């Protein structure tokens, strides 16, 4: 397939490498080089989300060509005016072009619109996930929590460790074990610690020991852990 990717950031470069490795003819162009997409069967807009609509509007509609975006937060509305449109958003962290290209293979993609995007996902060995437009923002928020907020949580761990003269690395194996348990049995059954035991005295002791600027984060997470524990016990959340 002849594919033009508009946007040469991490997402665009990751897609270009992954699609090229699967035998597609790929052109990677900057957002101000739209003439270079001529002749492509599929144009993938890998621009920032808030630039998708403006970039699509600058593309002349071409019969038979599919214009798609990779923005998780957007429906197909910003592509209106093109005869064939679609979207494919990967549930993958594209932290660099090299890493991103590997992760795009066999990833899960939220797809919408033209069937051609599902062909592309299949060519990458991926799994297609269909999300209703009404749930699109919620879907993307969930993805942000699953990845970005997890990173932010580990930043909290890093700061707490430093306050006690330790390092993030001292706690990462503990995090890996907890994550493995979630994969194996789900969040409710994986929960351990004072919230799972209903040990409020220990939680109070933690709060007394924490740096003041870290307490709000701990309290928010402790409340969620207590709520999760109550749901596991079958009590009202």
C-alpha cells in the first residue's frame, strides 16, 4: 500500500518505520509539505490532536483516497469533507521512533471509519478495537491514566524514596510484582497493604511521616485503595 504520513514527530516516525517494515511504501512528510502526499492510497495525519482538523482542511479531497488520523481523543469529525476517512489510535507508548516502531507491531488499535484502516492494522499484526464516538474522550482518558498517570505515580514514588535517602530503583521490583498480579488476577484481588487490611492506623502513620507536599497525592491514592478493598469485600463503595 502507498501510504503518506503527515507529521514527523515520534508518532509519525514510529508509524513510518513499522509500516515500512511490513512492506508498505511509506512517505514521511512534514505538515507544510502536503503536496508530497499526491498519489497515496492512504494519508495518515500524525500531527498533534489540535492540528488534525486544520491539516485535513488543507488537503484537497481526492476520490478513492483515505485520510485518517491517529489521535486518540478525536472522532472522525475533523476529517469531514474527505470522501473516505478513518482513524487508528494505538494503545502503545511511542517513546522514541525505534521503540515505537516495535510496539506498533501486534498492538491494539482503536479504529473507526473506512475498512482500509483495519487492513493496515491487520498488516501490523494488530488487534482492532471499536470505540463509540460518545465514549471517545473517555477511552482516551483511560489510556492516559493507564500510561501517563502510571508514570506520574512512579514520580511520586521517586520523590518519597528520595525523602528517605533511597532511590526509585529500590522499589521498582515491588511495582513489577504488583503489576504482574494485576495481570494475573485483576486489581481487586491484587490489592495488598494497609488499605486491603483496613489498617487505618498505619495509613495515619504514613501521613505523619510524608513530606507535606506529597500528602495530597497519597491521600487520593489511599482513598482509591480503600474503595477498591470495599468493592472486593462486596461492601458499598
